[in-house]
C-alpha cells in the first residue's frame, strides 16, 4: 500500500488591482515557537468599511495570519462566506483582496460566522487556547496537557511519563517536566521534558502533533512513552489497522457510533539524511496508550542521533472529510483541484498570493514473501498552479514546480506563495474590466517524486 503525499489546501487568494512587490521565492510559514502579535485594525478604520452593528461581532478588529501579508487592511465582515473573506487596503482603498479557500475558513457559531483561527492565544502564563474553531484546542502547562475539545468533552495528551528498560531488565519510571516550555502562536517547545528528550507540540486546525526528540542515545534497551488519557465514559479507546497497514488509535463514541479522534501511527526518523522512517507500535490498556521504541530503533548501528518520534492527534470530522484533503500520485501523474473566485464588475485582477499545507504520510510497511518488512522512503512534494488566464506558477510549470525537498523529514510544509512570485501575475492579468461580475478559475496540481519499496 502506498499512501504517498496528502495535500490540504488552506487558501488561494485573488488580489484585485494590486501593484506587485518584489519577492521571488516561497516564504516559509511563521516560526511556530514565537508569539507574534496578532494582526488587526482599529475601531475607526473598521467602521469605515463595516456597518456600526458589526462593532459587537466578536471578530471585529481582528485578523487571522492568513490576511494579506504585510498589508494594512480591514476585513469587510459582511462579505464573509464559509470559504471566503474580503479585505480593503487602508493605504489605497481602491485596492481590495479576496481570500478564497477550497475548505472552510469560517464557521457558524450559532448564527454568527466566525473566522477559523487555530493559533494559540495566551490566557495566562500557563494556559493558552486556540482562536474560534469547530474543535478548539488548548495548551495547559500547569497540568501538562495538550487538549482537543469536542462539544463539552476534553481529550488529548495528558499526564505522560517515560518508562525505560535497561539491558539488564531494570525498569525506570520518569515523570515529565514541562517547566522549560517556550510557547508561540502555533506550538510549544519543551526542553528536557524527559532527561535527554525534548518535545514539540505543533497545533493545527482540529488537532496537534507531538514530536519527541531523542537528543542522544539513552543507553537503554527500550523506551515507552505512556499517556494516561482522561476521557469521558462514553468513549472507548480502540486500535485499528494491522501490522501491514499500520496501527493507529481511535477514540470511539459509543453513543453516536462514530470515531471522533484518531492518533496516527508514530514513526521514527533519524538524522542521517536517509529517506527511511520506521513505525513505533502502540499498546492499549483501558485508557492508557503506550508508544514503544525498542533496541533495534534506539541502538541500531545505522541510526544517527537525534531521533524524532512523531505521533499526530486529529479530530476526525473537520480534517478527514473529502472537502479540501486528498492524497497524491507518482510523477508524472498528478492530482488536481480547482477553485473559482468571482470578482466584482469594474475591477481588474492584478496579482495572486497562495498558501497550502502539505504533510508527508508514510507508505504502509509491506510484508514480503521473505518474511520481513520494508521500511518506507519519503517523497518530495511537487506543486504548481494554473488559471483560466492560461498562466502558471512557477513560470514554466509543470516543467518547473514548487518543490518541498524537505518533505523527507518529519513535519509539514506550509509555504506562502507571495505576490509577484514566479508566474503569479500571469494567473490573473488577462481580464479587462466589465460591468458584470467575472470569475477566475485556479487549479492546483500536486504529485510526489517517489515512494519506493521492494514491491512497488
């Protein structure tokens, strides 16, 4: 089984009547461990473009980090739809911006359309919560928890400890230490959460991923990271999959018959530069989930430290729906997805900015006739955009492509394609003004370089 790359599109924004700025390469996303100032606008500026009644809207004066980067803008809240936002440039109010996504970027909270904001907001020195989203998240440093909330129920990483087994069979139990946590907009870095092990927690929409970083060889036979999950009585913790298709943990709601949360298989990656990664199995005992890393992975002569172990907690509904998420195909084949952006009559499109999220899944291990498992090799992610104008970004695509050469490492790729990047103006500059509204169609293509194994 070859699962390859999965791509979530988090937005393609059409820029109307915008003069380009000089910038020629992809800009990586903000450092998740720095707390940047949340973008926003003043009450007086907001009232220039919003009715007075919007003063009471909970998002009035606030912007997400997906707002036009580096621009002094106000959102016209009345123009929100589930997948669209509209901004006016305060420095030149004849310029405006339409942010359009192929998955929801706003959601209904009662009768009010709220902007989805998965970034962390400081409540006090020890407690951080996400902005509004259908499945809120939180970071509780005092109680050593990373949290998902579904309805009134709380889940997630809780009360972890480390168990080590020495080569002589002696077992040691070490409690976690979260005192050296650095928190940013999208995550926390906890140095020496266990002796010799750092932990990252990266927050994303309706979920978070943890990374345990083993900085050096601990000199033990195996380690077990134990999570004593505190979950409501109506939930069962189950294991799904098998040793070939990769085991993952699911939190199953016995009242609704639905799986609400999954914990993806944990894989281990060393620092050799190899494309290989290896699965670390889970065990379950009631509500306790244990992640095992054994001597072959810890002490193999081919392993170069630091080692990184990478499980992922995800709420199922908002993330695994068919709306805005999919896998990929091996080059030269590709997957594609189109997005229509309608702009008002009398305006002329000028330039385009885009952003997306790519995360590298792993190929399932393949049981061979020889009786052993083939480790997976990670792919390069390849992305390009075209439009109904006939243009392409990057220029020359698909002969040239936006490539994530780092996708063989643990983590996600969250690039932003700025205005005036290679080919972006060719995506927009073909329409002459019309009294009627007009629609531009953008198509994003993606594939992967390879994901080799003995049997594929």
